[in-house]
C-alpha cells in the first residue's frame, strides 16, 4: 500500500542533487549515508522542507498552489501543512477564492514562534540581530569597538548576545541558532577564519572561542564571511520576484563581495580556499602602495575605510564618517573621495564582467559618504557596463544607505536555511 505522505517529486530530486553537490559546511559528512532512498521518515522531512520553502518564497499560497508548484500530491501537502502548522512554522490567513474546487486558506510563515540570532564582528564594532522567519528584526544592537584579540571579542559578543536574548521581543521564542559573520575568508571545509588582515587575526576558530560563553545556546551554529552572509540574506529573505543571482559589495574598512545564485537554498560561491569575492585584494595598480595583505596596489589601497583614513590623517579611534562629513569642502578630501569612488566603480565593472549577476547591491559604511564618493562610482559603472555587448539594458544596482545590520541578518538567514535544508528534523 502506498503511503500518501510519501511522494518524491522531480523537485525534491533536484533538491537532493544540489545537496550532494554542495553540502552545507555545517552538515555532517555522513548526512547522505544516514538516509537511504527508501527512508520514509527522511522523505516526509524533505516534503515538509519543500512545502515550507514554497510558502517562504511566495507568502499567501494555498495548499492547492503549493501542490501545483512543488509537484506534490494534495494529500502530501495537506499532511505536511498540518504538521508545519502544529509545529509553529506556518500560520493560516484569509480564505482564497478558487477556480472550481473548494476555496483554500492562504498560508504564511508564522513569525511568532521561532527566531534566529545573527552577529557581525566588524573591524570597528559588533552588530547583533534577532529576527523572525521572514527576516523582520525583533531586536538589534550595535556596539562600537576598537580592534582587539579574538578572545576578548568573543567574550564581548557573548555578553551582548545574552542581553539581546533577554530582550522582551526575543523572550519566549524558540531560538533556531546563531550565525556569525566575520571580515575575512572562511575555509570552505572547516569553520576557520583564515585571515582578517584588517583585524590582524589568522586561523581563528571563532565559534570555539564563543561557545563556552553561551552554554545555554542550542540550535545551529554557523560562521561565514560578512559579505557572503550579507549576499545570502539579501537573496534569501526576498519574496515574489527573486533574482537568479546577486552580488553584494561591502565597502567599509575593507572591501569584499559575496555572490549567491539559485535557490533551495541559494549557493554561495566560495572557491578552493574561500577567497572567491575578495575583490579588495584584486590588484588595480601594479607596484602601487602596500596593502594589509602584503601585496602592492590592491583595490583596498585605493578605496577602503583604512586607505581613506591614511590619506586624510584620520585616527583609528575616530568615527570615519563623522570625521569626514564636516570636511567635504576641502580639496584634498574631494580628490581622495573621487579617486576612491572611481576605484569602486572599477571594481563593480570588473564584477559585472567576471560574475555577471542579475543584481548588484552596494552597502557598507562608506556608502554614508554619499555623492562625493558614489557619484564617480555610479557614473563609471553606468558609462562602461554595456561596451562589450552594446546593449542598453542596465544591470540593477541597488545602493543600501543603512546596511548596519545586513551581514548579521544574512548570517541569521543562513541559520534558517540550514535548519530548513539541513540533516536534522524540523523542530
Ligand atoms: Zn591586499
């Protein structure tokens, strides 16, 4: 007799293939071996993931819509939705008219029950968020910090996370886990921060430093590069018209980028050593100034928070933006920002030609410098992006004025994706 809750569709086979090709770093290597193709429990789990994913990407679908789009039977979807409603993942909305059959209730993620935590360790501060399944911020905290050791940073972050978890907006929710975004390449195979040149850290197992301070924290633990986390969150929390691929450029103390593409869940380009997207260390000026990485003429020597500080004599302890804004009338400031802006435009153009994403998102603290930096950036990109193809079509480029919590929120998105697509049962 056929179990109506078991229904392996082409959609799910694709999901499985993607996982086999790129397992999540946090996924145990024995994951696939734990589940045989005929494991009924495993197949039910996959069906629930597929249903949740459909509703997450297109809120308001009915059970019938989900069955059509996920290529599952109505009975399978009915049973899966029932279980997801009971577990607090979904909620029912208004009754929808239907063409012919019985009207069905629209379905949405339930933003009242679960929450994820995300944190970014920046060169000059810690940024923390707690957010709902839809990516809405429940609570956030930004703490300025002068660069210090990984051990001290982990202790301070743990303290701030404890405070955030005690906030009324978070209390009583089930925490799915914590994602931490860091300013440097992460080893794709193991959770090790390979190097953060602007912090002077090398080969840091940051989660190992953090976890002893948070013994009560359960759920998924993830760490990733800050630009990659930000890119992931920008794509993952999008609903409705979702771009095929997206590059996020983080222009702050350093310059980095992250590219994500596809779905179920989106894949992050990492490369062999986690260096994919480290555009700040692509060389724009051979033989130029020395970079923190040791090479000469890297993009960061032309456009980065640290190179602008060096050019304008702004101390590490000062807030860069607050120090520059009153000086915008100075010729040297204008020249420095114009050159930095053109270098940033060059980087965007190089990304366009090497990655060709469906959308580019520009964020980071340097964006707050406004027109003196961004006008040359955007003008350069716009003027040169179509030379090769001779088309009029402009690639969407979105500038985020306040990207304070974008990487922390993205790290929280990675926690959710890991829970929905990971090896464990949905809670
Ligand atoms: Zn460099």
